[in-house]
C-alpha cells in the first residue's frame, strides 16, 4: 500500500449459503503461496499468519435467490404523511429502488468488476483484512491507502482507481501516479468481523500501517472521508515511520465552543463569520433532524441490526436515506449515483450480513467525529491536506480548519461533489489528491 512478490493464483469461494453465518465462516480460500513468495512482514509481537492471500468473490446463487424472495415478500408500511423527506425516505422512492433490486438488478456485474481487480486478504491482530491493491506501471508511484466510510465500502473508490494509478490516461502527468490500497474496514464488506471489543479508529489506524509495511512500502500517504477521515486523523496522530501525510474530505474542524453549543442546543456562538454560521446551521440541522441513525448505532448497534439483517427493504431504506441526504443532489441521489451503483453497495452489505458489525464501529468510537478537540487534531504531526466538497454534511470553513489542523499544508473548496466524493466525482477527487500530495513526493 513498493512491491509484492508473485503470489500463486487462488480462489476465495463461498462454502455456505446461510445468511446467518459470518463472512469468516461463509467464505474459504485456497492455500497461500509459500512464505518465500510472500513480501516481508513487519515484526509481530505474537505469532500470526502474515501471508498475503489472493481473494476472489463468488456469492452463492442460493443467497441471491433468497434475497429476491425476501424482496418479493416485503411488507410495506403506510406511506408518509408529508410531501417531503422530513419523515425519512419516501415510499414511492424506496419502492422503485427495491422493485428494481428484485427484478432487473444483477449483482454478478459488480462481482465481476471487483474480481477483475487485484484483491487479497491478510490477517492482522486476528482479523482478516480484505483489500484491493492496484499498482501503477510507474515505478515511482506514491503508495496511497484509502479508507471508505459508512454506508460506503471500497466500491466508493472504484471509479477513482484508474485515474489514480494511470494518470496519463486521465488528464494527469506520469509523475502523479499512485499505487492504491483500498481495504475494507473490520466488520465491513469481505473483511472479518471482530469477535471482541477494541477495534476502534486507533486500532484500525495501527492495522493500516501494518498492512502498508507488510506490502513492502516504506513510505506512503493516507486518505479518507467519513470514517476514513477519522482513521486518517488517527494515523496522523500516531505518525508511524514512513507516513508522509494525510488528506481528508470530511475534516474534524468544529471548535470546542461551537461543539458545546451544538450539543446543548444553544444558539451559535457570537462572532461567527458568514461561512462559519452556515457551517453551524448545517451541523445543527444534522443534530436535530438527521442524526438519529448515528445515535442508534452509537448506543444500540445490535438492536438495529436484527431488522437490517432480516429485511432487504429495511437495509435499502437505511442506506438510501443517507445517499439522498449526503450526495450533492438536492435530496435526489439518482442525480449523483445510478440505482445500480447504490444497489451494488447495498447488496454488498446484504450478502456479507455486515449491517450490525459495521455499526459497531460507531459504538466503539462513541464521539462526535466533527469535533476537533475529541479527534485531537492538534496532535497530528504530519502534513494535512483538506478538500471541502459543497455537498458534504457541512462545509468546513477555512478558519476552523486552520485552527483544528496546525500542520495544514493544503486547503481547497471545490464546486461539485458531496460526502461520497470519490464515488460522485472520481476525476475531481483524483485531481485533489494529486495536488494535495504533490509536495510530498520529493520525500519518497
């Protein structure tokens, strides 16, 4: 996440159709190549399988047949009593999406695209970490690890892989090339599900450094949005040897006095600029009208998981609500993402049964991700780059960003794109990463 020794091709095939089984139990893989064929691993405190094993997805046909049967048997609630989305996802919208899911949508297309990418799995601290690893043809490419968020997945980053790794084919210069590593966080996608507590952002951040060094990279950069921003911040605080810098597109910039007012429901503090007032209002709206999902996952991830694990329509509505609210689309996510793109992500959560395990990350963290004090951004000792997208949950003002990140080296507000930046605007996202990390290439 500079070179990986040749690995014998293998198969990572499903061995059971029961939805209740965990991914670890439901999937199996062929024996990895010999230790001599593996990249060297960083020293481990305890004995652990440090091998890098090929990974291949094949969801059982029975799982997909069961999904369609469940969709067909959906019991719908009565429709909303308002003409807008103030009560949540509107019935007509979610019924259209779910009907398409149960009739015309084809998961195998997404599966084939993913299987066309170099995918691997390795075990870190007892948990299998599945990841995409695409190397540039440029031998001087800058290694980059990108962390997704919720309700996202590595699918968020898929469209940016080509521009990042092959810049000359996408309007960039050869020297802008990256080697790209995109892991699924523990409890998400095809990574393993932790069976105990402790896999919060700090633990994931340390695991990502292990992963990069296990892949042979001595120097690299880190990027993230949503949870990826939290983890990139944690990596910046930890500043492991070789981490050159971080880029985030959902920065933790809320000053303590503003956070206090938000948490108590008080009016905005006096003296805010127009941009700061707008940011405050966006956050206040989230806290009052859009934060119920997070409150549930922070306090009761297991409880909310029972319904999501059992109802495809419930899973779809739970995620579509955020696609509508967080894309740069005015509440109509199909302006930013196609139905199939959204269903690729929704189906990934469904076939891996990860609604509950992914929600536990909120329980583990249990704080306000936007709060600069709680995120301890002042402790970050590596260069920090920030891009603000107009459709983000809130537009971080430059003034707050400079206060929050003393090591800020790059700040740019762009004119399109939302919370799912790489998914919505892959070319613009790529251009931001090229500009943000360009000054750090001299230290490779």
